[in-house]
């Protein structure tokens, strides 16, 4: 019951339904006792004494009692359903809210299928027990109690003798409970592993099909399906072993009653009517005793489910607001970002970032370059406080970001991720996602800046087109442009572009960059890119390798020193058969962040020519520089 004590806050507010349900079920149960008494009266007072004229009145009495009992059963059903569903509603709400605030650290490990199974099957089991199971379990005890008391009033000796097998029955039921509980826990686990498999398969259906891995997926699912089956069969085995035993003990008491009771009637110790009433009462007790297995099963299942829900509810949230956290005021934020000797490692891993230091003045553009896994995205994750920094600190306008409320910090930041996530909603809603009140004009303006407007207008329903789950139905570049529009619309103090234009073609990238330039003036911008052309006008470019800054400076400076930046430049440059790979030969637009990088740009051409000459690729360079 400890589990349900911990879940009390979810159902206690609805206790009036609980009490109505208990009261009405008890009343109905008590009315059930009228029937054996009527039988006794019918035999001893009416039939034996030949007063047959009373039979119709007795029959009417039974109908009346049954009608009232039906009324109480209706009240029990209705209030239990309300109680169960209100509890489920409260729990679902709390769990969903909790899911919103779990830290990235939690989601790094979480399995969607498992979460879904907790939110559906486990929640359903708790709902059924709180709504019906509990009251019915209580009713079982009441029926046994009422029935026994009534039997005692008829003949205490016969009652004691009839009840002699009941302790064995109770003992078997308790043994049964202790075996069946772990079995149900295993069933729940294998169920969630099976749903995880289904969910992953549906999400990754394209990958599965493109690698023709359907047979492998079927086999993987079969294993889990098998595991689920085995767990269910084992549970049925426990059930099959204990249930007949319980039935045997229950039936033994009937045999004892008939034998001893019959003998007592012959010896005129009790009347025939009393034996018939006794017989009816013993079934009144045995009925719920048989059901006790079901109720215990129901209880243990919901207890296992309740534990799994509590595990979610008690999950530690790593990143949360401190007490007295400062609320950033949007109109006062400058966007001055400082990383002060930050070292960070993901749980159980080598540091992803080591002694990282950076001073990004308001309105400046910072470029991050580095190979896969070098720590670029980690810099961004830490800035948005997806994870807490323990070694070193990150400051925004002089305040440690751990002292600032998460909401106000993230309101100042807009990120365009490498992978675009779109919700199954209209394009308009997807663009307006990060902003509360927004007009259609603003949405269209952002879409135009992100070069998304034209292709959106070509869709049959334009901005009202509903995109499929995860944006299916749109190309990678189109999705990225919608994500860019979403970020632009937010108009943040800090803009982060995490390989944001990797999926669009060069020309579109260039146009989008012009859009950024227009919108992002005065905003601090972080650009992660693999193409040097996307970063070259940044105020400072940091080159990362295995979490360490190995080079830093402007494009112009970095081009003049030996190192990975120059190497990358050469590789990117040498790989291109056509000079137009990077930016159009004829400058169709200004470079990105022209204002911020204006000083650096002046000498670009000369530096690039020098390098290209040394690489023996002058012809290609003509298109690269502008
Ligand atoms: N959520 C995570 N949990 C554990 N380790 C992670 C996580 N995210 C990144 N890492 C690890 O941290 C290191 C740096 O990763 P990061 O994503 O910052 O690299 P990156 O430079 O952005 O790479 P890419 O260009 O491929 O996106 C890698 O070794 C990576 O495996």
C-alpha cells in the first residue's frame, strides 16, 4: 500500500467519489444478505407451516430488494469510474508536466517506447485499481465479515467447523500474491521493451527499408515478443498452480457444511431452513474468496505499475532553476557571452570540452570549426544550459547562467539545429512555435528571410499545409528553412546556427545568410559549420579538436598560420573541381555577417590568393574569394 500512499495526492482530492463508491458497494453487499434470510424464512415459516399465501409477498420483497441493490450498484459503478478517470487525468497531467522538465541528461538515456508504455498501460492499471480494484478488494473482506457474522448468529459450532479450511485458503492466497507480483513486474518490463521496439521501428522505418533490414527487425521483435510470451506463460503457470488449490480449500468447506449440517438437521440441532441459509451464505463467502486471486492480481499489477509511475515522478531533474534565480529582462539583455575555463564531460565519458575559454562581445559573430565529435555542439548545449557546467562557468552579461532562470535564458536564445524537428501541424504553427503572440505578416516575413516563402506558397494549402510527423513530406533543405524561419521569428539576443544550412544548396545558403545579416544585427551569433565559407567573416573563429581549442582568430589570421584551419581550407578548396562550389562566381549577395566581419574581409582576397598560389590552384580560387 506504500505505493498508493505515495500516489495519494492524485486521488485524494476526489475522495468523495471514493466514499460514495465504498458506501454504495457495501450497501449492495449488505442487501445481498437479505436473500439467505428470505430463504430461511420461506422454508421454516412458510413452506414447513403451509402458509403458502405469503409466497407472492416474499417474491415481491425479493424483487424490491434486488431493485434497490441495483440502484446502489449503479452508484458504485458511476462513482468508481469518476474516481478512476479523475485520478488518471491528474496523474497523466503531472507526468506530462514532469516530462517537459526532465533534463537532457535524462533524455540521453530514455526510451520512448518505455515512456509510452508507462503513460498508457501502467497508468491504466493504476486507474483501474484506484477506481474499482480497491473498493472491490475492501468489499471482499466485508462480504467475508458480514457472511461469517450472520453464520455465527445461526449456529456458531457449524460456522467454526465450516470455516476450518479458510486459513489454508488465506495462506495460499498470500503465497500466490508473493509469487505473482514479480511475475507481473517482468510482464510490464517486457511489454515496454516490445513497445520500444515497435516505436523505434516506426520512427526509423526509412533506415530499416533502405538497408533492407526488415527480416532483422522482425527477428528482433520476435525475440521481445517471445520474451513477453514466456513471461505471460510463466505467470499463467503460477496462476494455474495456485488457483485450483484455492478452489479445493473453498469446496472442502462446502463438503464439511453439507455433511455436518445435514447431520445436525437430522439431529434437529438446526432447522432445514437454517441449513439452506447456511448453504447460501457459504457461497456468499466463497464467491469473493475465489475472486480474491483476481483482486490480488489486480492489486499487484497496479502496484507494479504505480512503482513505475513513481519512478518517473521522482526522477531527479539535473538542470533546474536555483532558488532566487534571476529573471533576465528581455529588453536589458546585451548578449555578452563568456566561457570561463569550462571543462565538461558527459556522464561516464571523457571530457567533451577542456578548458574552453571565450569572450563573445554583444553583437559579435563566433565561428566554431572542428571535426566530428570535437565538441562544437557541446559548446552550444552548455550555453543553453542543457547540462550544468561543474568546472568553470558560463556568463551572460556578467551573470553566471546557473543563477538565471532557465526560461528567461532560453528565451534569449534561438537555435537552428543540425537536425530539424517539425511538429505534425501546419507550417504556420511550426514557424510560430517559439513565439506566443504573432501575426501572419510576421510569419511570412520570417519565411521570406529564410527563403522558405516561395516553396510554401507552392504547396496546395500554403502556410496551412499540415506537415507529417517529423516534417515528412518536405525535403531536408525545406525543413531546415522552416527551422530557420522559426529562429528568425523569435528575434533573440543570441542566435545559434548549428550546421544550419548544411542541407540547402549553395545559392540558397547564400541568400539565407543575407536574411540573417538583416535580422541579426546587434545579436551575438554562434555559427557552427563545416564549410569555411560560412564562418570566414566571423569576428573570432575557434578551431576545436577533441574538446580543446587548437586555434583561434579571424579568418585572415588563421589563413596565415600553419594549422588545421589552413588544412581544412586547402582540403575544401582542393576538393572542388569547379570554382563555384563555395559561393557563386558572381557575387549574388553580400557575405554573411558582413558588418561584423568587414574589417577582416579586406585582406581576404590577398591571403586566399597567396594560399591558392602555393597550392597551385589559382583558377579555382577566383570563385572562392570575392
Ligand atoms: N548527449 C551526449 N551524451 C554523451 N556523449 C555525448 C553527447 N553528445 C555528445 N557527446 C560526445 O561528446 C563529444 C563531443 O560531441 P559534440 O556533439 O559536441 O561534437 P561536434 O563537434 O558537435 O560533432 P558534429 O560535428 O559531428 O556534430 C563526442 O565525443 C560525443 O560522442
